[in-house]
């Protein structure tokens, strides 16, 4: 997943940082200026040290950082590799 994080395109990065019209990803709770380099470091930490959970038909890796529940969502492909899907702070205590 770390390789895929590094290979994210501009649109994917924008979505992780800002979410969508219906979904704020709340990165400003840990990174007030929403700087991608800082968000990237947090996501890497979650990928390396977070705990896996089943999430709908895919998976999420979670870790509490400075009291905030950070979630990285991914899926496992048929060949056994992983595809990073999304990442956010679960500020409202709900899953999307």
C-alpha cells in the first residue's frame, strides 16, 4: 500500500485531503493547513502500525493519532496485492 500511496495522482490526493461535497475527511483536525506531506506521513503511520478490520466488502486499517481515529480504506485484489482506496479522520464516529 505504501507504493500505491506514493503513486497517487492529483485527483486522488485532492479527494483524500478534502473528501467530497457530502463527506469532509476532517484532516484539519490533525493538519490545520491540510498539507499533503503531513497527511501522507499520518497515512503511512496508519498503514505500518494500524489494526485491520473488515469494512463492508473491503478493509480498513485504523489507528488513533493524537486522539483522532484515522482510517485507511483498501481492498485486496485477487492476485493478493492491495489497492488503497481512501483515508480520513472518522471525526463523527460513523463510517461512510
